[in-house]
C-alpha cells in the first residue's frame, strides 16, 4: 500500500554510490590499491600514503570549488606529478585514467535486492539515476554491466554536466530528460549535502538511506533541509512505494 506522504509520486530518482551499490571505505581502499599497483608498474615504487592523501583531497575538491566536477585526466596527472615529481606525458595520463575506469567497473557489485526492487518500481514509476562521478563512462558501463541500464528512463553523471550535486544543474538535466515535475519526484540518496540538500532545493522529496557507510562526511548546517524520510535499508522503498 502506497505510503500517504509519497502519494503523488510519479518519478523515483536514485543516487548510485552507497545507495544502489556499496561504494564506501572498502571499495575506495580497493580503488587506491589498484591505482598504487598501476603506478608502481609505470613508475616504480609508489608512496601509497601520498596517493591516499591526494585522492582524499581530490574526492572532496568539487565541494570546495563551487561544485565544479573534477576532470579525470587532470586528477591522474596530479597523482603522477605529485607522487613522482616528474612531468607526466599525455599517454601516461591516459593509461592511468584507463586503469581507473577498469578498476571502477570491476569492483562494483550489486546486492540481491536491487534488481527485483528496480523491476517492481519500474512497473509503476519513471526511474532516474544521477551520480556524482567525474568519469561518465565508468558509471554508464558499470551500470550496464550490473544489468541496471534497462530500468532507467534517464541516467545523468556529473562528469557530463560539469557540476556536482547539490548544484541545481545536474538535477535540472535529469528532470528535463525525465520530463518530471519536481513535486512529483522523490530522490533517494545517502549524502546529506549532495542528495538531501540538492534534491530538496529543487523542490523534490528526499529519502536519505543510511544502509552503507559513506567515505566522505558532510556536516549538517543550521537551516539545512531535512529529508522527508530516513531509511536504513533500500528495500524499505517497497513499503513506501509498492
Ligand atoms: Mg552516494
């Protein structure tokens, strides 16, 4: 039975990392390990603590730069040049970026509940996906490999838009593609700033999921929007929408 507070919902939009797939400390650690191996192969022994410090800084950089999304190749260039104090060639930057893509597509996994949930929701709602990630190809190919592409009426990646959630621009691209009225859209995500503040700012309803441990933490600020609902498991959407 439909939950009354979400009665007029026509569109359900999802964040990807830590919402539909786990992308927390364990996955980030695996990504850093993969980058360390690749850099070791390319340039010799890699200072993994330095790599971690640079990557940790890069991950949150868009939130301190007017929500401008990172450029993947620029991030790869920074890694090479700061760790090895060399000038990176275009080919080296591209080789590292390609490895970064491969690592992402390989490490992401889907829990058993997601495909059945999306199957059932897609029967009654338009579904959208909006992910903050600089490499659009990683998200699109990763989502395809996990068998989820077919469920989404629109997929938008911040790397294609140039700005990250909570900036209104990626949300607007998603809403335009879905031809959705924000008041009839619910956004489901794990990130207080990007997902809750972003979607509420657009006039959407917001559901915060706390199922997975996030890697980056954002402070709550006075005057912040509150989510319309907090869920501890993504499968709780069944009781709310089906
Ligand atoms: Mg997320």
